């Protein structure tokens, strides 16, 4: 019932949804000779992809703020991070992410395509679509870089400020065990943040070119399939509560047999 696990459950939910938006069609195309997607289907996939990216980066920012409150204000943590506050904090990424995605998808709809075309990617994403469009490219390219830059900068700033204050608070602790425990609770989140932000910045904060689109395919495969699979393991293997719960579950199964 703690806020950390409440936010973690939403991160897991978004990860599953994120992969489900891309992976089924990708597997279908790998097994099929007819690798096609309808125009509407492409826009829908693009809409959910952009929305879920924004939701996830802001959930990671909210989780960083939660760790700051837990470590820097432990006595007030229970009252400040009440259930109502947590629900409000987690609602913002969903509302904002799907709203921004609608605007971005409308700009994608404004791209003009000439005749039959082939998307140099395994799902519908802005960079490869911009590369093959024959009209409406400038405004879409400009808005993609600006919106990605603003949102990544703002959400990453929340993470960096939170962890700067956490480091300052931890260094003031006299107990070595206290410092170790504080850093261990942040390790999993920092790993997830580094992987997710690193891949997204590499893909979206530069102009789409033949080379960048080719590199982007490898990076996109990583953050659409590998990262959602790694996140549960990262948080589970580094979390004492989760490991204890798994051991208890295994012990119950053994006793039942």
C-alpha cells in the first residue's frame, strides 16, 4: 500500500501497454510476407506510442519526487504522500500524455505522402514518417524536436533536482547503514531512468536522416521490447521487500506440496 509500489504498479501497467502497442504488429510483419499497415492503423499506433512515452517519462519523474519525500522528509512522508495525493500525482502524466499525443498526431496527420510508400521501421514513428513524407515536413519536424526537448528537459529536471537533494540529505546521515539503505532504494529507479531517457533522447532530439532512422530502429527495439521486460527484473532483484515476498510465496508452494 506504500506510494512507491503504487507508482511502480502504474509504471508496469504502462510498460505492458507500451509493448502491446508495437510488438504484436511487429511479430506479424516478421512472420508475414505482406508487411502492411493501414493509414488509420498507423496514426492510432503513433498516437498511443507518443502518449505512452510521455506518460512513462512523467511517471519516472513522479517516482523520483516520491523518493525525495521518503528520504528527505521521512517524518512527513505518510501525511504528505497520502492516497489522494498519489492519485492526483499519477493522474497528471496520463491526462497530459494523451493530450499532447493528440496534438502531435494531428501534426502527423498533416504530413503529405505521395503514392505507395515504405516505412523504414517496424512500427509507425515520427522520424521515419517525416523522412518519407513529401509535404508538411518542416512544421512536424520542428514541433517534434521542440515538444520532445521541452518534455524530456522538464521531466529530467525533476529527476535530477530530486536526486541532488537526496544525495545532499544522504551525505548528512551519520549512519553508514542509513546511507546504504537510502542509496539502495534509489538504485533501481536510477537504472530505469538512465535506460529509458538515454534511448529516447538518442532517437528524438535530432533531425531524421537515413543514418539516424537506421540507428533508431535498433534503439527503438530496445526501448519498446527490452526495457519493459527488464524493468520488473530491475525493481525485483534490487528490492528487499519483493525478494522476501517471492521467498514466502515459494515457501508456501513447497509446504503445500
